[in-house]
C-alpha cells in the first residue's frame, strides 16, 4: 500500500513530460540557461530553494509534491 504523500508526488521529469515541456522550454520559463537546467536535472548541480519555488510555480505544484533529482 502506498502512502497518500507518495501518490501526490511526481518526478520533475514526469511533470515536464505531462506538460510537454522540454529542458530548453523549462529554462526559458524559469529564466535559467538550458545548460543550467540540464545540469540540475542530471544532478551535476544542486537545486537551490529559489529554483524549486520558481519551477513549482511554473507547473502550479507545491515544492513538496515534486520529487527533485
């Protein structure tokens, strides 16, 4: 049985696919460079809280409902 929290959580990549948003598209919406978004997604850089808040707002999600890489 899964918990209620895990049922509401989706990975950032899943959310991007659901919304048909590419890495470049997310970068443009978030005001970041495509290379920065790529590094964040590929765990080469850590998401700062401001990145998480900005991206969560783009997808109309709560920061805690996104499973960050």
